[in-house]
C-alpha cells in the first residue's frame, strides 16, 4: 500500500508533523524549525473572544476552571490555526480524535516522525520526541462527534530543552478543537475543523524567548495543524478505498496495544462498508431517474 503524506519522506521528517492531539506540543513548547510554512492563522481580538466564548466553562470541574482561566488570561501567545475543510468520514474522525496514538504510531511506522504518545489513563497522554520536548496532555471536555458537531478542550503541560538553550522552557497550553460535519448530496462528508490555542510560558526568561521566536512558533503551529488535517483526510480516504491496506498498517503498529489495533481495523472495515453503501444508493437513485428526451 503506497500510503504517505504529500511530499518527500525526508521533508516530512524535517517538518516533524505531529498527530491530532500531539500537535499540542508544537504550540505549547518551542517547535523544531520547518522548511516549509503555511499561513492563514489569526491572532485577532475577535477570534480570541469567540474562542473564549466557545470554551465549555460550565462543564469544567471546580479544580480545572480556575486553571484554564489562569492560562487564557495570562497567555503569552494566542493563535487560531487556519480553518480547514477536509473530506473525511465523520465517525472515523471522531474515533481518531479519541485515539491519537493511532496517528502518531502510523507516522512512526512510515518514518514520518519519531514521536511517542502514550495513553496513561482515560483522556490522558504522555508525549515525548527526539527534539527535546516532553509533556502531558489531558482531555478536560469532550462532546459530540459523528454527525454532531465535535468540541474538545485540552490542557497541555510540558517542557522543551535543546542546545543552545542552557535550561528548559516550561509552559502550559489550553487547546480548543472544533469540527462541524456536513454531508453533501453526493454522499461525501466534509468537516470544517478549527483549533484555538492559548499558550502560557513560565518565567520572564521564557516569555522573552517566546516573543523573540513568536513568528516561528506560530508558523510552525499553523503548518502542523494543516498537515495533520491533510493526513487525517488521507487516512479516511484510504480506509474508504483500500481497507485491506489499512488493516495491514494496523497490524504493523508497535506502540498501540492489540485490542486497539483490532478495534481500529474493525472501524476501517465499517468505514469502507458505509461509503460502499452510499455509492450503491446513489447509483440506484440515478437509475430510477426518468429519462429526459430532447426533441
């Protein structure tokens, strides 16, 4: 199965494109340099206020609410990533959001990245990469998915240390992921995806570094989100058109337990069957349409 993201393998290894939730580290921590950049993100006051209103404040626990408030109020950086509309099965998208380790491990198998994303508890992940970044990600709120709009709020905490920096840079990030599905008349599902990030670096020195490297941090975050959404769309398309290849890929995953691999393979089959049924329905409708005669 020829299943690779667009571009050369070397270019993608240099980009260090991350997985759905693992890309949080690219904006919570200092990212590795990129060769190519994508624009289109926003730091506007309107975008920031809209993101604040979209945070599910009433659903947060008494312990989490003040922590989220502290980070968004004292954020060193705010960024709304470029909005992306992707051709992707809504059910499979929701499943991958809940199992980001599948994306990360797939990229490791294909040589795209060397990132480790380890589930340590329900809704909690430990992340580390070879560039010097490490941290924890926690799901604070999750709702919707499938045919319903999806909303997820994440809290990331971590550090980054690599030469020539003499000490680590610590930070926290509040991440708001939203996806709104729509099924077109041709039976294809499209998702409008948005990601808002509030980043707070610890200490005066790290804030100075963050401001100095702000353009690089924001361009990297934009690029990683764009590439991640592109990869997820490719993942969905391949599950639809080549489920056997995807099942073989599932069998090669090394950082995912056997139960998750088996469940993922079953989800791939269901996705392929769902799109095959939609195609059959469209073909039947087309056959039932009365012929139009031109005199």
